[in-house]
C-alpha cells in the first residue's frame, strides 16, 4: 500500500513537472514570436516514461519505506 501511494505520487509529480515545462516553453515561444497559435495545436499526449528497470528499482525502494514514514517521503 505504501509503495503504491509513493509510486502514484511520483507519477503525479512527473506529470505536473511536464505540464509546467510545456507551459514555460509555450510562453517563451509566444514571447519570441509575438504570436499565439496554441489554440490550433492539439495537446501532446506523449510524456516522460521511465524504463521498466528504473520503475522496478524505485518500487523496490518504496517497499522499504515504513507506513509511518510515508508522509515524510511524500
């Protein structure tokens, strides 16, 4: 249960970071070109995906976290 919670939190944080990065890139483009064509673009669905090996290593580490420490880790 703790490992699942930590992995879900990690996935959420990665998605948030990706979204923030995309917004910053779009803002920089708008400032550089002075034109906003974002309403014409379809949102990109491909995001960061960690390799299976990385995911397994992180899951292994998450399993070592005790329930009482879960809040501190998050």
